[in-house]
C-alpha cells in the first residue's frame, strides 16, 4: 500500500522526515462550516463539534494509512475552531519550531497563518455567493 493509492483516497500531504515512531506524518486538511444543516444540531450544543465530526470522518476514510503513516486530520471550522487532535499537533509543531528558531512566538504565528487562510477562504465563499452586478450604468 503506497501513499498514492488506486482507490482515489489521497491525503493532502506527507512529511519526508519521519515524524513519530519512524513513521512519516500524513495529513488531510478540511475547512467545514458549523452552520451547515448537517452540523447545526451538534454545533449548537458544543463549540468545535463540526470540526470533530469532520476529523472523525477523515480518520475513518484513511484508516488503512495507519500501518505506514501517522495520519492526522486537520479540521477547522469557518468560525475558527480546530479539532482537538489538530490543536495538539499544531502546538507540538509550534514548540518544535520555537526550539529550533529561538522565537518563542512560533506557535502563535502558526495559528495566525492558518486563521488568515480561513479568513481568505471565508471571503472567497462570501464573494462567490453574491449576485453578479452590471456596473455599466
């Protein structure tokens, strides 16, 4: 079983250097909207519920990768909440970067970069949902 599979399931990326226990880190990033009809009931009860549901679905989808890779789903809601395991991964990654660069704020910078990407995603969705107007008047 290789990373590039024949069943059409391809995660977003994989590290070249082993991440943990001699296995490379393999991940799939997804942005989900907690206001969607399929999530709204759970999202109304608990912050991050949509992200957790999405991450669970990704774990089930890529369960076969566990033998060769450390798989990590990264799910972030359009309102900014990450799934719990992604927060642990990003905190660990930020700490590792801080140790190597000497910059104590690397974890914060990492979250800021991702938050900006989500804001850009939201802006693109909003823009695409607006009706086209004819400005020739």
